[in-house]
């Protein structure tokens, strides 16, 4: 890996495992100083040298405005700003009929999958605006918005909202040269997805792809790293699918 993100400070939410952990590792491998946020990471490590390529963990509930503001302020003070925000924290879904869905359930998905990213962007905005790297926001959405998977109305509706928010954010933040994009992964076999989909479901999804190989967390992390790099400086308002051509089916 080259240090193409040397000098860059990145925040990745939902980074205790799965996709978020892979994204944090890849950004660090490319030279970024990474703050990995999650509900279950424990307190931030004692202050050290924090060299480029390091990952430091913070506990943060992205639905709690005061926690988000406090954490972003701590990250910016410790590392000298924030250049990249990856909104990966999300609530996954099992499957149940829409006829059984409740308003409370939909609000729960919206709080994590849509309101959380909004709060993170609002808190990070002053730092992204002032970034010499040109600020970047990457929202992790879902290709299920296009497939309309039955039984996941709350999850899909909230991820669809995030796609719409990505476009609005790109328009409104463009005056500050901040790029905002969404990535839409395939069904990746992480601990989170395995809680709702067994090996047969994941394999069946892969079998419908043009490239019949499992998409890995590292594949998605590579796309995020590209969007965070200098090569992504003119890409904004886009929804990029990383699924081996599954949506071609």
C-alpha cells in the first residue's frame, strides 16, 4: 500500500467489526489516522503518538446528538481535524411481513440508519469544510433499495432515505468542496449479516452475480478508500454498487 492518505484524519462509525473494521484497517493502511467509533469499543485509548496508519477506538452512539458532538470534538482536538467521515453504523434486519411492521420499528431503523449519519455530518461539517484534503463523506447504504427485498421494509426504507440524503448532502456541501457519496455493498458474510442470513442465503445471492465470487469486506473497503483519496476529488452525489454485478440479474 502507498501512503496516499498520509496526513488525513478519518472517522469510521460502526467500526468494531465487519465492514466498518475492514474500512478502518484499509484507510489506515493507506496512511490515514483513523478514529473507529462503535457502541461497544470501550473508552478511547490513552493519548499516544497516533502515527499515520493508526486506528484508535471510541465509544459513541450515533443516535445521541450530545455523544456525537462530544466524540467528534475529541477526535478533532486529538488529531487536528477531520477530513473523511464514513457513515457505516447501521441497524440490520431480519425478515417479517410489512403487515406486522409498527411505527416504532420504522422509527428505530430511521434513527440509526438515517438520523445517525445526519448527526455525524452536522458535527463533522466545520472540520470537513476546513479540510485541506477537501472533505469527504461516504455513506454505507444498501442495494436492497433497488431489489425491494420482501420482509425488510424498515431497513430498506431507511437505507433509501440515506441514498436520498446523500444527494442532498452533495448539493448543499458542494460549495465547500466536500464530496458526498454512497456505497452499496453486496450481501457480505459478516457477523452482522450472518445473524439474519445463513450460508445458503449468501451463496444464493452470490450465484446471481455476473462475477460469481463472494464480495468481501476488503472489496468494499477498497471502494471507500478510493472515494476518500485524491482520485475521488471530483466524484460526488453518486451511489456506487460493489456487488460483482448482482444487480444485473
